[in-house]
């Protein structure tokens, strides 16, 4: 288990975002996080990342868990180059390289025990270097840079020359190079073109660790996710499978829940009717029976169906209304060599006119 969340509550002032939310993330799970705008998806990632803190409840992490969070904002330094930004991810390996170079110089310039010790130390460092991908990181940098749409020439450019969207891609590249135990990705496809999205899909499918990704792109979620978690009514509801599988399961769930709510509320109405009838008899026995039923009725929860607004209302109204005269043609003449087609043609087209043009072939309708 990577992450366990228990009874989490979180609010912004008087606005309650999550209430008694519980959730778990298993090793290597690939989770898509969905929900209406403003429901708390980004807030959820920030709570996991430690940028926000729950009002109550607990978030438990596996020991030594490494997190990688892609925010919608970038935090890059414009003074460094793209290659330097990617190279900074491998500072530990660069330090080992420096030590290996120093030891090699010692081997070349010393003798005896000092040289022997340097050889042993170099062998140890080379093993650590290899285990941590020291011989692979240059090709990984080029592969991720190219996959995200950057050329080899771009690697030498300072970050100040890149747009905001490109910097978001650079942030994504840095995060992917870190390969944390769990990636937290907030709308990673927003600034990617089709080829970069396709590359990212392939990368995430083969990613050997876990991730939670926020996206409104159902095709992207279909291609990379094995579980969909939806923020709804201050809770998280999850379904195994990709987005298409989630959609079918959620429809069945909503139908079953709606039927349960109707049955529950119908029973409440029936019990209330019986209570009213008993009270109307004005007898001690009927009053006691009514009171007993009221006590039982109070223990039944009133279930309300959530209203979902799936309609989109659009209105396009011009700031300036054009004239009712759409087209006016006067004395139009058109001819091909030795073949006159139109001679002294005049007509008007007005708003809302619906005109059909007919005539034999070759007379010039087109």
C-alpha cells in the first residue's frame, strides 16, 4: 500500500470540499481522477503532496515513498538551459562522476597501497553508478526531450526563450526523469500536441510505478488508466477499469442508487401515511402505535438524489446586427473565350432568403 487516506475532512473557509473521505492507492496503480470543475481534484493532489493539510483525518504514506507532483504552474529558473534543467535531476550521479574521475586520476598518478585503494573505491562507485542508471540518463534526457516535442538544438537554449506552455512541458519532463514511486499529474496534456500526447500515453502505459492523473480527455484516460476515481458529493468513488468501463459501471450504479432512493422515500411516505391515519383515530392505543412508528421512522435516512446538470447552454449574439441586404448584384457580365455565360445580370439577396438555382447543364450556374 502506497497511500491510505482515512476520514479526511477539508474546507476552504465555510466551503466544505471533502467530508469523511477515505481512499487507498496500491503499488503501481494507474488512476484517473475526474469530476466537475471546482469539485476539489487539484486540492486532493495538493493534500497528498503536502501543500495543504486536512482539517481532520489522516493520510498515511509507505515508508520512504517518493512523490512527484506536476502543478499547473511552473517553478523553473530562466537563467539555465533546457539541458541543465534536465541534468539537475541527476545531481547525485553527477557527483559520483566527479568522484570517479578523481579516483581515476589517483590511479594514473599513484602507486602501491594508495593506488590499490583507489581501484577498489572506483569499482564500488562504478557499481553504484550503474545501479542508479548512470550509463542511461543521457539517452533518457534526449528521449524525453524529443518525446515532448523538443529538438536537440533546444537543449542548449536558455529557458527564458520558451513559452509558458513549453515550460509546463519542461516541468513534466523533469518529473518523468525523476521516476518517483507515485506521479501526481494535474492536466498534463493541456500544452501537448497530438504527437506528444501519444508519446506520453506510451510512457505512462510502460511506467513501472503508480500515478494519479487529472484529465478531462476521456481518450487519454482510456489509454493509460486502470482505475477511475470520481470526486462526487465531497467523497471519492472509484471503479476498476479505464474511462469507458467506468462510464458504463457508473451508469448502472446511478440507476441502482436512484431505484434505492425511490424505494426508500416511498417507504417513508407510506409509514408517514400510516402514522397520520393512526393519529386521526384519537385513541390512546392508536396514539401509542403512531408514536412507535415515528420512532422507527426517525431512524430511516431520507435519501436525496443528486441533481446533475448535463446540459450545456450556449448563446451567440452579435454585438452589431448586419443589414438585411446580404448581397446586391448589378449588371454582371461573365464569359469564357467565345462563350458568353452571364449578360447584364442583376439581383438582390436579403436576410432569410432561401434561393435555389436551376437550369440546364453548361449555362453557368456554378
